[in-house]
C-alpha cells in the first residue's frame, strides 16, 4: 500500500493522520474484497483556506468543505444503486492509483464538535468517504446514497467507529 500523506497545517498534529489513513484505507478495501497492498492513494491535510481554493477551482464553490476527492479513473455505476466498476487489485505489477483526497482541518474539527464525535472518528469516516468516492461510489441519488452509507457504516464498525448517519 502506497499512501502519500501531505500535511500542510500544523493543527493536524493532534492526530496520527498517517495511521488513521492507513487503517481506513485497509478496512475499506478489505470490505470490498480488494488487496490493499496493491493500491496507491494521496491525501492532503490542509486548512479551510486551501480547501476553499481547491473547491472553487474544481467545483466552482469558493467555500471550505470537509473532504474533496479526485478519482484517478471514473468508475461510477451506470445504474443508480449498483456497485461501481472497482479496479482490479489482484494482478501483479505496480500499485493501482486510486486518486487523491483533501481534508480541511477547521471544518472537520467544527463538525466533529457539533456532532459530538471524536475528531479521530470523524476523520476516519471522512477518509473512508473520500476513498469510496475515488472508487466510484457517490450519493447523487437516493439509491447510490443508500449503498454508499450502508458500506461506510459497515466499514467504520470494523474500526470501532459508531454509525455516522
């Protein structure tokens, strides 16, 4: 497993973000019967200002958000509620690039506090959520949201994280 975690803001030092990311990625891929050792992923841990700039550039929304993701390959299912076209991580060769995830510290910390969640649990959820987007899951329709939320809840339970929904 190749996970590149770039921490741009010292506030992230309150967490072992590398360990949280590794555990979340491993649990997510194992739940989907995928070999975590065959993946590559990048994670940017930034502040709200940086995420607001990225959100403006890529989504036309100049405000911070908790998590952004950029899949390396579009894998969305053609029919709402169906599984996306997951990458084949079983073959030999170099790791398969899944994509990039970016997190905004202030927004995430505020949400955790408002939701009565620990920051570690909230961040674990958002890493799983971002990775699921990189794998082609989304929540654009009710059927897609149901599939994604059920999988996330199951994955998070294996990590001791309560149902975020």
